[in-house]
């Protein structure tokens, strides 16, 4: 099936009718089409199984957004992108509905009165991402929302770790304010070698990190399962990566100061305030505060569950906000596993095949994808589970290998995730 061949249902009543009809059939399990996202200046890592990886000669598809109601903002490159760039579609019998529209018009049926304020995704690159920052609310242009993030590196997608399985992060305490300011100042004139001011951490498949806002980071080349706030704010103060110049518009795109209006000195000074921001992790012991190995919360013959995204903040604090969370759920070969989640969630299958259902309703087949021949091809690896179904879901693994399901949750869905484990162990 291809999304391009399906009629697009729009408008409040048609969308509600379509969602209600699917609810009556499956009890609240919805199939999602992949949402492929192209970014400028990136070389894809070739592990997301997509055949056509270039939207244009300048835009490489290196991300897949999951259960997304957020537009993918490429700034100056938006003219080459579709109006639905980054947005997920619910695939129904004979039609499609934007998940964003379904959450606008049928939130009561899908979310049970809650909001979907999370953006899950995969990103996959050959080398590292440019050294960049997502400013906190105190450092953003008015009207924009901050973007804290969390990363996990799925074992299923990281057999090949590609060229740079490390992340440069933060600001070394040995650099003075004037030295840090000078790196930002050089952005316009030369390769500013911005990663020199940070630390480098190794990336280990099966583990992850929390990434506070206002933190400088250059994510490495492992395939990354990321949860973030539903925002696409980003600034890139690194001038070149692998001898490729960064798009100049990304330097100050989401800042309240600009080079054109305020001058490079003002912008460099503002970046220094970001680097020293109390909300950031720039000066923290990053492994002590933000390393996130999985925390097993269920383990039995039929399967297991582990939190892989949790504690959205410093581990040295008693608890952290439940901004978002994720679980890796494994169903053993030939077994069934019952789930009792409190809130709606999206999910993507990375191993095995089987079915998902609510008693009394038609089951939904799920299987991991081996290949996506085009960007509009719909597989069976991604679903969205409505709040009414989440508490009584049944999974069955019909494959020889165990079924591995990655579940992503919005804020407030799993309060226990705010104080789980201790990353210092």
C-alpha cells in the first residue's frame, strides 16, 4: 500500500467519522505510515531501510518521525519540502488522516482528554551531526517552545556503528568566557572548530542519554531513537562539519538576537549566555547526571519491559519532570503478553512479527520492516494505540525471534519514570 494513492480525509466531521469507524473495528489500534524527514547538509547512514534517500540533491532523508503531529522545519529549504513534511498519517480502510488532524478533532477518542506533546523519531547518519543547541525558553525567540531531548540507541539497528560512534557535548570548565565567546565569534570568518570546547562520550547500543535544553551537542553516528518535546527549534553555531559549510540561516534562526540586526558580537555574547545557562548540562558531569541505561520493570517467561527513556533531568535531583518516556517491550517467541498502560502511546516494531489486539475486536498484524521501496510505502511496523485500548492490549509473537516493540509516551503518562533508577550505578 502507498499513501499517495489514498484519499486524504479532512475536516472535523469527516475525520471524526473515520476515526470512530476504525475504533469500532480495532478497539483503538491505528496503523501509521512512516513519516520520512529530509535534512540539509547530512549524509544518511543507510540503516533505516529506505530506498530513495534524497528528496532533492541538497536534502537527504536521514530521519523518520514517529507518531508525529509536528511539522519538520528546514528553514530556507522548506520550499523544497511538502506541506506535510514530518507529519504522520493514520492509514484507514481506503483513506488516510493526518494524525495531527485526528488529535485536533478527535482527541477525546484518541487521547482521553490528554495532549500529545512529544515527538519521537529515528535519526541515522554516516558521520556526526553538527554541533548545535536547542535553546531553553529563556533564550528563545518569543513564541517558540524549547526542545529537551532524550536518546536511546536500539540494539536492533546498530550492528553497524558507522563513522563516528561518539558525541561531543557541553563546555569544558577549562575554557574561560572570553575563549568560549571567541569560538562563536569566528563562525562568520572560518572553521570555528566548535567541538574543541566540549567533551566526547562513547555511544553504547542498548543505552541512552537525556539531553537538557541549552546544551551544546553533536550526536554521533549510531542510529538514534529520540524522544523530544514537540518542537523543532534549533540553532547551529558550528561553521563547518567534515569540511562542509553549515547553512548560515541556522546560526541565529531561533534566537531573539541576529547577526543582521545586532551584529556578530551581540550574537556571540548571547551564545555565551546559552553555554553558561543554569538549565543546561554544559558544565555538568554528563555521565553522572544524564546517562540512561535501561531499567527493567517487568521480566517473565512471556516477555519483559524496560524503561529506556526516563528521568528528564539530573540524576542528582530527587525526581525529574515526566516530559516524555519510552519503553522497550519484548514478547518471547510463541508467547502472548498483556499490557496495561495508563495513557495513549505510539509504537514501532524493530524485531519479529505477530499481532496486537483488544479482546472483542479485530487484531492488527504487526511485523518489522526489512525494506521500504519508496517514501510513501506503508508497512506494518508502526501503530498508535488510543487511551481506551492502552490499558487492555494483548500482544502475540508469531516469529522465531522475539518481538521487540518500542513504545513512546507523552508527558504525564508514566509518573514513575521521573524517579526511576540511578544512572550513577
